[in-house]
């Protein structure tokens, strides 16, 4: 069983090492490439003001997170949820940079045991010299992004899980065998199916049989079909 964790974050800005903080974090569990019902998701009190530039991106205001837990309050649950399983993120350096900064801030070790799968790097390798933003990949793969009015960690993680599946070649997650029409044969029809009253008449004309015999005899004495020549004459 392969367990992978798709993550996404929303933040107060772009600089994890210059004081910007996480305001929303989401992690989804994939089992063998299929999203399970296990989800980790919190809005986080960043313990600082959210600038207007960030609010315009994700729509998370200071009022929305003023009573939300701090990262310290959810860190144990987060670490337990992700375990040592591979982490999938789009532009992983950004999200992991913020998560590791938060972990260091609360005295925890950074994520070093987890394999990191960067879907942006995968997309750039698969579609070089093209736009590989999450929106562009949704358009390319036909992934519905209508609910993505603004950036959101949970919504983006859900969309990324679908994009990641497509980047890996796609997957048919449901196989249903359906009986379209059930046919019940009658007793007479069953008898005909079980036994044949006699051999079927030959479909070959006599001149075609003679030509076949001549062909077999011309193959030589060791020809495999020579064994059946007698049956053909019959």
C-alpha cells in the first residue's frame, strides 16, 4: 500500500524566513493514488497581521483567524498525520519552506525523512516551455476548478490531488460490470446448446477438397497435415 500526503498552505506573504506565517494548512491522504476520507485542515492564527496583498490572494482576514489555533496547537496532530510518507506539493519549496519555518519556531525538527514530490517539477518535465501553474494544469487535464474563486489550502490540495493523478498518467478508480440485459433460454434452446444431433455438412465443394488433398500431398511425407489426410478423404 502506497500512502502519500498532498499538502498546501496559505500564508501572510512570500518570505518564510523573514517573518511571514501560515494562515491555512491542509493535508490530504492518498492511498495507492486515490484520495481517502482522511484530511488534516486548519485555519491558523499567524500571530501577526495579514497584509492586504495576501488577503487579496486568499481572502483570509485577520478577523477570520483571530480565534483560530496557533501552529503550536496543531503541530502534534500535523506530524502524526503526515508520518514519514511522501509529501506531494505544487512548488514544494514554497510550502515546505513555510512548514519547516513553523516547525523550527516551535522547537521541532524539520521534515527530512519524507520524500518530496514536487508536481511543478513533474509538470515542467512533462510540458517544457509551457505554463505549469495549477490553473494551467487544470485546464490541460480538464480538472474542474470552478470552486477555486480564491486561493485556499484545502481547495487547492483537493485540486492538486486530481492534477497529480493526471500527471502520473491518470487512473480509472472505479470499474463497474453491469448486466445490460439478461437472456434466459427456453428448455428447447438449452437442448440445442447442449448437444448436436449430427455432424454439420461440409462447406467445401468436391473440387476444393481435391485441391486441398493435392496441396497436402505436395508438402512431403513428413508434413504435419499428412496425419489428417485420411480424415480429409473421409
